[in-house]
C-alpha cells in the first residue's frame, strides 16, 4: 500500500474537531478485506521470526510455561481456546477457525484432540498455500481444511459446527460490535455450540480516547490494516442479540503481558537479521513492526484497553 493512499498519521481515524476526538473516516479506496489481504500477503512470512510454528498472536502465561519461553506461551493460548469449547475429546467434532492465519492454532488443537476436524478460513491466498504445506508437513492435512474466504460469508451450511474461534482476527470485522462476524458465528454453529474469541478490546468508544492514546491507537490500527478494534460492551450486546448466552468475559491482560513483553526484542532482532542479510523490509513489514512496538504502549493504558478471552454458548 502506498503512502499516498494513507496520508494521515491518524488513519484510519482522523481529526474531526478536536485532537482528542478520533473518529472513523474513509480515506482509503480499498475495502477492509482488501486492506487485510494486502497486508498479510506481504507480512505473513515475517511471523516465523515471532514463532517457529507460525503462531500469529500473543501467548498465554501459566505457571510452568516459563515467561522466557515464548513458543510455549503461544501454544498455551491455543490450548486455552480449545478448552473453552467444553467438548468431549473422545467424540467427533467440527470446528471452524475464523481468520486462521497460517494455521498454527488449528495444528495445535488437531494434535491434542485427534477426533476433531477443523476448517480454517483466511482471505489471504498466500496464507492458504503456506498453511496447507505446514499442515501436510505435520501430517494433519486430512484433518485440517484451509479455505480462502471472508469469515463474514462462510461457505458452510447452517448449524454445521460444534465450535468456532477467532484469535486476534475478530478485530478485522466491521464496526465496534463486529456484528457481521457474530451473525455468521451464530449461523454456522449448532444449537449448544460454543465460541471463543481472544482479542484486544476497547473498554470505551474510540471517540472517547484522549491524546496521545488516540494517536497510538490510530497508528496501531493503520499499521495492522484495521478499521477499528472491537469495543467490549457493543460486542457483548451483539452476542446476546444473536442468541449467545452463558457468556464469559475473561480479562487475560496479565496472562498475555509476558509474551507481549517479548515484542521489542523480537522486532529489534528481526530488523538486525534483515540488515545483516541485505534483505529489504517491505512497507507492510515495516508497518507490522511499528504496530508491534506501539501495542505494548496501548496495553499499559488499562483504563481503555483489555485483552479478553470471551466464550459462550448458542442457545437458539
């Protein structure tokens, strides 16, 4: 993406009347899906430096995982998500990974729950090809299917899944409530099916953020090709409108903090490796690195942001 298409340092949020009133504005001719595709087509390969298993998210710390062992924390997050489904591991189940990236979460769950079948969806063609190769290398291609599609328009029948999850991908859905994603979750889940969403949530509308937090927030959104992050209360309200009950909101900010603390050193080592190898950093790779540095700053603003693991049951 060229700088001409994203000129404002506050994109995709701009100044309306006062510097602290950050509001969504349309300044990019690309759709949100097209922006996400453009970003991940270039930046996906960079995640190997973050995780040898291509995990594209933060980790979950439990005693015994080791704060210095980033990969173990990342894999633990995958297991935490699986545990929220409450499914019998001895029975066959069909699960959908909404925004599967390079398939790392699916592979972790498939290895630990051999009776579960998983369908992962992503809008990135490169991620589909790479994930299929990684699944084949892991001997899991027969149990994990990767499809190129938008998770708000899934090619699956109604009431066909026992569980769905979205780890750091719900943020790419539309508006603060992410209702287009939630509605599709409700459609494909069987009655009694479970969902799990792990992501960074705003505790208040973006327009209520104060400077300089609004600047950091806008920069992170721009760098990761987001329109806006989910806002907690509207997100929960949307879940309830679509028939989800038994909703559990776990603030796991301190659980993910140890892995987030790895970000600055990981960014520095990545840049140095590129420099010493003579490889150029692409625009979206640079944006990804920028967001990785700014994200811990947002995380310190506990009054406005929380990393949550939200789960619940479809009852209608």
